[in-house]
C-alpha cells in the first residue's frame, strides 16, 4: 500500500507540471533595439584627380569626411548608398575587368560594404550600376550588363539579390535609368526604350517603361512626342514614376521639356516656373508625400513636393552647372545632394551646404541617419 501511494504521489506531481497554466514561463525579454550606423550624413560619389584625362575615384563622405573606396589607378564611380543594420553599403562600378578592343578596362559591378569591395560581375563583359535598395534583410542592386564582350555592346537590364544576378527581358535599345524600388518580393526598375529618328534631324525618341519583376509596363506619353522615365517608387498598390515629357513644335522644330509624374500609369505635368529645358531626374517617397527631383537648364536645381516646385539655394551664378542628384527625407527634413561647378554640395531644407574639397567631385546619392 505504501509503494502504491508513493507512485501515485509522483504521478500526481508529474501531471501538475504538465497541466497548462501550471508550467513556469520565463518573462518575455524586450526586443533588442534596432541596429543602425552612427548618426550623420553619408554621401557617395566620384572624385576627379589630376588633369585631362581625369583619374576618377569612387568616394564616400561621412559627416563631411571623405574616404576613397578605390586605390590610385582604378577608375570607379559610386552611384548609390544605403545601410542595413550597422553596415553602410555603396553600389557602383569600377574599371578593373578585361581589356576591350580599345585597350580599356571593362566596368565591374561592385558593392562596398563598410569600404570593403564585393564584386558582382567578373569583368568579362561591361557592367553598370544605378541603385541599391534594402528590403527587410535583403540587398538589391539594379544595373545592366552587356551580352557580348566586344563590338557593339547590347546591354540587358538586371538586378542582383544578395549578390545573385537576375536578368530581365530587355527590348532592343532599352536601358534602366536611376531609382529602383522593392516591395515585398516585387522589384521595380524604371527605364526607357530609345527609338532613333534620322530625318528631318537626328533625335532620340524615348518610350518610358518600367519593369515589375520581368514584366514590362509601357507608360502613356499623352500628347508628348516622346518621354523619358527617371525613377520609380512604390507605396502599397500605388506605383509612381518620375520623368520628362518632350513636345516638338511642328513648325519650328523646337523642343519643350516638361517634368511629369505617372501615378499608376496616369500622367500629369508638374508645375514649373516660367522657362523651358526643365527636367525631372529622380523620385523619392516619404509617407504620403511624393518628391520629384529635377533641374531647370544646367544651373537651377529644384524638386517638387506633391506637385509644388521648390527652388534650391545656389547663392551665386555658377560658371558651368548646379545639379541636384538624389533626395532623402527623414523626420520632416529634406536633404538633397549634388554639385556646383564640380564642387560637392548638399542642401538641407533648401539651404546650401558646401563641402571642403579641393578636387572636382560629384555627389550621386545621400543617406541621413538621425
């Protein structure tokens, strides 16, 4: 009888520990804080050394301190910048591949992670990079690579997902241009197909398009003779594409350029100040606000917020050009990077900030971390 009681007691205790609600649970640990690089303004671009012919180096700026990504003798361009956790990623291309028939090095698509080089192509064919985007924990790079190593180079649009290349169906004379977007598993790349007109004068007549994964969507040109797309962003089910429309006067042959925005394929013209030769060159999204970056001529950089034009401060009349390249919005502040007469600059809320650099430098992209 005593043995039975002992066994029954042990069994009851075991059942108590197995019953739901009786099991002891550890208190939930708080989620770790998100990782991010040190606060600051990060920019990517290219620096021109020496005299003609220039020696071009890919560079970054971190809080106005310049770092060269490539050693002397290697021609390279840094086109876009982003971050994942504490790591800074810069995408571009450098001329380190095999020589072509003109004894020139072929561009290799490249990503620099915290300054360390990671090559995406092998240099047997020419490659170009346009943008880099982080979605979740995945890194996407958009660009192009030639199908052949020599002769007339036909490029195919592509993207790299964590370093793995995905080739897209590319019509003849089509190319990718500028800003890309990623939403979930969907990759969007803006581009154009060039149709050449030889008479009465030579013109490159563009048909704007974008790729959603490997599907090409042609954009309506409305009453423009031709148009060009410069970048794409996505929010929910809405797809926004920025670009420029071109109208040719039937009598004089003069061309008028107007910045445009396609929203789910519907084109509208953006408001502009008096004048001609106004282009949209890129696009960004912040919440429900759509920002389109652009320029009037070569010396008047600007952007549009939800269709309203904002002129960027230049201070004095540039000798050659003042260009705004990319735009970044964080916590209500608007940052734009670019260059004036080949000197690196950025704008914060339309106010000009000049960087101290003795050599000609272009800034191509900007990232701000608070």
